[in-house]
C-alpha cells in the first residue's frame, strides 16, 4: 500500500514579488482588526491579499508577506492559517516549520474561537483534524523523520476515525497492517467503506476479498465502492487502476479517471505513463475523454 502517498498537500510555488496595488478600505479594516482585535480571520484575509484573488497557491504574489500575516492568523488560533503554513513549509522542504505548524493545527482540533460563527468553527476544526492525519503520515509514522512516534501517529489517526474523518480510518488501518495487526485495521476499513463511503477503504477490502478468493464479499465491496468518494483527488487514479486491472470495464475506469482529472488530481500524461492503463488507451471511451482533457 502506498501509505506515504496519501497525503493531500496543495502545491505552492514561490514567484518573484509583484508590485502590489494600494490597500483597499476593506484590507485596511482587516489589518486593524488583526492587530488590535487579535482576530485571526482578519489576519488570514490580509494574507490572502498576498496570495492572489483566485486563491491559486501556484501564483503567490508575495511569499514573505503571505507567510507573515498567516503566522499572525495562526498565532490567534485561526486553524486554517496554521494548516496553510504546514503545507507551505512542507512544500519548500522546511521540515522543522512544517511540523511545528502542523502540530499546532492538530492541537487546536477541539478549539472554538469567539470571532467565528458555529459553522466556521466546525470547518476550522475539520481542517485541524485532517492535519493530525497529515503529520502522522509525514512525520510520526515515517522511519526517516526525526519526529518519528508510531504509537502517537496511530493514536491520532484512530482518534480522527472515531470523529468520522474518513482518511483517519484509512490511515490508521494501514498503520495497523504495517504493525502486523491486520484484523484491527480491517475493522477501521469497514467503517471507512460502509459507514463513511470512502473509496480507498473499499478498494483495500475489495482487494483483500479477491486475494482470499471470497468472490461474494469482493462483489459486495465492489458495489459499495461505486457509491463512494476518495478523500483526495489522486484516489480516483488508484480506484480506476484497480478496477481496470480486475474488471476491464472501460466505461467504469474512464468514469473514475474523468472525475480525478476534473479535480486536477493527475494529468492525462500520468494515465498514459501507467503500465496498467496501456490496454485502456485504445478504447473508444478513453479516446473520447482525452479529446476534452488532453494538454490540460
């Protein structure tokens, strides 16, 4: 299983500093609320001014100022800012800062802040929970990391699963399997597949059933798989690959690939470089799909 590939990280690319327009009244108000009211959301809004209007992390206008204001937001316990800093420092290879901000985001997973309404606090805490899983995979369960603590990683992912975060169930299950406790892992996969309708958990159980030659059970998980969603965009690629290898149904495989391409989880080139898909490339279903997505 490709455990360490299952981390969803937004790609941030440093660019040259561009000339920034004069600050708007709204931006000035956000700066004031950030500095004087200790409002993390306001600080985050200022940070986004140095990202870009389309929230495109590949086109950062001013990385230094973006990070400066996002750090202020994180300091006032705006979890999404801490998550973004974790992602940013992960991409540029600063493991110390990446772990620092990921750990803080995770620690805030049960925290409400008075400047957010209930729905915003809920989303904020969900981002924190996802980051608990991310740092577990990237650092705590990683043999090459100085932060390695496999029991802590397992505890965080199990906790996330108990809070109904689907990637928590899948990650904890894979950790249990690596540690030789497959039965415990399978129970978490059952929850992820049957209760949370998460694709990767269903795929794992589907493959298990085939290996055990339990075709009825395999078919049950296959039917459940059709009604699921991967918890990250590249998951569509993995589901399509497994189903094509076993079912050889071009319509089914292309349907999963199309959804992944729409979410920019991978490219047409990635598909065509995958050995398992070589026999899919000449089908009418695939050719029709490529007309739309080639070179995107």
